[in-house]
C-alpha cells in the first residue's frame, strides 16, 4: 500500500518493464552481440523485482492470482469508507 498518494493496492505481473526501452530494442539499436543480448534480456527480466521495491509496487503476482488480489484490495478499500459518499458541490460562474 502506497500511503503517499492514496493508492490501496499496486500490483504488477512478472516480466513487467519499467524502462523506456525494452532490452530487445536496446540491443537492436546498439547492434549488440548474442552474449550481450542474452545478458540484457536476463537483466530486464530481473529488474522488475528490483524496480518494484523502489516504485511502491506491493507485489508482483502471477496473473492467475489477479482476481483474489483485486478482491483483497477491495476489502482493504471498503474498510476505509467512513460513510455514504456525498456529491461535491461545484460552483460555476459563466
């Protein structure tokens, strides 16, 4: 749970890429050899876990667990509700 912006649950799937360019695009652009391509791909696959911890990702989940995790998030969010939601009054001057 990220307390700084009010998020209830922030999840990611395995293989998540937080970078601007995937490893394949980077190695194509640089003309990397096969060994470097393999190293870039391995780094890309493992970087999601490192990045998740610093980007307030609560968990990297298996896609088959999505429903259960969303239900858990809804349960957390519903416990925060104080009462019925009231519409915000907005004044518009034309």
